């Protein structure tokens, strides 16, 4: 009779002890939510950060901004760091999903470009809700095998020579803003929606399929199924540097959509100190230079990080040139009403293609 | 006599309870409760998360009727369901007949295994392997061009036929299995009797075999038609720009735009339409069966 009771006691102790160690471990973990293959999950970066700080990084991923919002809404307290496009920061803050960040704890924050750090999209009531990380363009990318010299105009997408070999992202907002560029309008103030619709309607027969992740795009080029398509500047760089694909980025004369990605800390984070350390590491010049050289990346919001690149680097020379700066339009926040209108238009286009 | 029967059935229910309870408890917890929550959501303006305001509304159901987009897509999905079911009958029924009536012993087991094999692999893996076969410069294109003396260009990927091929591949085992069971149960002596009384092979097929195996055909068709109408993975991956169907729009509402109420309402409209179709078809099918 004694033995089983002793065993039970021991088992109970063991369970308690392991529960405590689990809880302790959980506090040392930093749960990061980001796009897959987008810097924060690079094995060498995670290893460097873990060695320097002792925190353990746990990565989770999303495939669309809406999915990211869904994940932080439905898992309160799970994530410590979340990467949010600045245009969505408003929505996340209004939904009480993210908390203000104490930037005095981030030693690299002072080096973030003033126009990015001071962006009204990331600052509300004098509090910082997002730390600018990188910015880039949704521009065009081409399959180098299909072009003798790179095109200069967006109109190339409508060229009958590329029929069935064009790809665009399955995203209502991106598609509508792209249509706005093609019809010569401001992406944040679209006056002539019919022109956008007409442009996109005539683009539909050109399209091979829609992409939703970098992997989709790269595979289409690797199997030589597409000539041209919309793509993100950092992804095009990565496709070339890391995956050795014949991809190059084109910033058309009509302009490009620019976006700013920032890190935020969700409400209910169990490890705010770890989150701050991780964000500070992500905007560190050393991490950025390694990311660009090894993998390929968009442009850092940290001016010191960009200056640390070689002078002829694409992210310094082209993306930093005033001539490009004139052509790009930064995405502003979009209201729910606009988003629903864009989605309705996009769905209608996709249905009518049959 | 009647009294005895009544007590027997009363007595029958109590011992049956422990046997029935686990299954019904499971159904209540795992299916009925979440589904009722979804019905509830479908009448709400927004999800009650993070202190958001919400109210009851019929707007989500009204959206279906106010925009022609949804009914167009629903018809496209119903057509897809019918086409896939038809192809499954055309391909699956003869295979089931051969398995049940022609092959015996070891060879039957081997062929049966080949039919079941797709069930053992993950659906997503199957679809991505189709993608490798169907695309331009893919396995089918290369193989045919290697054999044929003239040059042909096969690029089925990202098209309606690709969606049909992928779905038929996924669902044809259901048809083979249900038809096999009913065909196997047909007594061979009935076929022999028909033949000896002067019926031709074709007459035996139409007057004996098909009517007797009808329950299997109907069960298989229902098993295939219902999930295909709501399918979203196959159209999205294989359909490319033509891959927008009712199921993919519902998926978008849940995954892409976080409008669960509308997604739920669209799902229940689909459920209602499918139930109406099955109810309308029931008398016809019962007579046939």
C-alpha cells in the first residue's frame, strides 16, 4: 500500500516540477509572427540572437495581412512580436491588438530614418505603435530569359506577346492600386474607379495564374512559365541572390507602390523584454548587412544600416536614388469600406474571367 | 402478442443506450455545437472579439441575393459537381464491375489496392503532383512529345479541365467502393437466368445489373457531389485564374478578409441548396433504386 502512494507522490512532484520548468521556458521564448522566409526566421539570425540574448525564438507565419490580423485576434497572448505593414497598423491599434512600444529600450531606434520613424501611420497620441524595419516596392519583376533588355513601362504587362505568361498577386488592394498606377492615378486617392476596372479587365486574359507567396513566384520562373509579373522588391532580390533565378526588378516609369513594414508588440505579450530585444536586433546594421549579402532583402529603415552596404548595392544605389523616390507612392491606410469595395471589384473580375 | 413486442422494444432501448451514447455525445460536442455557433455567427454583423460592437442582422444572407456574383459562382460550382460526378461514374463504374464480377482472388486484391492507394496519400501532395504532370514542359507534355512524331503543346495547368482532372482523381475511389459493394451482392445466378432466357449482354446490363446496383451508384454520387460543390483547394491550386468557385469565395471570407459572418451565411446557403437538390432528386432516385 505504501509503495503506490509513494509512486503517486513522486509522479505528482515530477508533473509539478516539469510544469514549472515549462512555464519558465515559455517566459524566455519570443514568439514572432511574420511572412515566411522574411528575415526573422533566417537560421543564422535566430542563432545569433539566441546566443547574444539567451531568448529562444519561435517563428510562426502568415500568408496575408488579414490572416496576420486573424491570428493575433484569435490567439491573444501567444505572440510577442508581430510584423505589420504600416498601412495596417491603424487597424491593429484600433482593434486593441497592439500596445505602445517603449523605444528608449531600443538602442538602434535613434538611427531609424526620421520620416519613417515619425510616420503618422505608426504613431498615435504621441506613442509609438510600430518600429519601422524595412521598406520596399511592389513593382514589376521579369524573367530575364524572356527579355533582351528590361522593359520600362507597366504597359508591357498588356503586350499580347506575353499572353498567358503574366502573373499578379491574388490580393484585392494590391491589384486595384496596380490598376490605379497603370491608369495614371494616385494609389491613395483613386478618383476614376472605372478606368481601374477597365485596365484590370483587359489584363485578365494575359494572366497565367495568381501568386500568393514568394515560393509560387519563384517556382513559376524556375519552370519558365512566366515572363513578367508584379513582385516585391526584396523578394526579387532574394530570388536572384539566394535562389539564383533569372529574375530582375523593374521600377516602371509610371511609378510603383511602396510599403513600409514595421514591428509591433501585441497586447498581452508574455515577454515584452524579449520582444524589445528582438526588434532591436532586427533593425541592427550588422543583421541587415548579413541579410542582404546572404539572402537578399528590402531596404532597411535604419539609415546606418543602409550606409553599411557597399556603395553600388541595389538597395543603396537604385532604391536610395532621388529619381526613384520621385516615382514611388507610399501606401496609406485603407478604410474597411474601401477594402470591401476593392474586394467586390476584384472578385467580380475573377468571376467574369470564366 | 402486440404487448410483448412493445415491451421488447422498450427493453431494447435501455441496453442500447450505453452503445449509442458515445457516438451521440461525440456528434453533439464535435459537430452540433460548432455548427450551431456558425449558424449564430451567420446572423451577426461582426464577430464579438476584442470588444467589437455587433448586432443581429439578415444582411449576410441578403448579400447572396443582392449580388449576382454569388449565384453565378454557385451555379459554376454546381456544374463542377455534376461534371465531376459524371466522370466518376464513367470511370469508376466499369472498374467496380470488373473488380466485383470478372477478377477473382489475388488479382482482385492487387487491383483493389491500386484503387485505394490514393486514399493513403495526403490530398495536397496529390494535387501538387498533378501540377507537375499537367504543366507545359511537365511530365505529360514531355512524355507525349517524346513518343509522338509531331510536336504538340500540352499545357492543361491552370485551366478548368485541370480542376476536373484533379477532383475526379481525388473522388473516383468513393464511386468504385460503393458500386463494388452493390455489384458484388448481385447473385450471379440472376445474370445467368437472364442470359439463358434469351437476354443479350446489353439487356442484362440495363435490366438486371444497373437497376440492382443503383443504390451504390446513388450513394457514390451523393458522396462525391456534395464535397465537390464546396471544394476550394483543388480549384485554387489547379485552376489558376479560372479557379474562382463558390468554395474559394467562402474560404476567402474566413482566411483572407476575416468576414466569418458572411462566410458562414454563404456556407449555409450552399448547405440549403444541396439539401434541396437531394430532396428534389429523392423521389426519382427512389423509383430508380
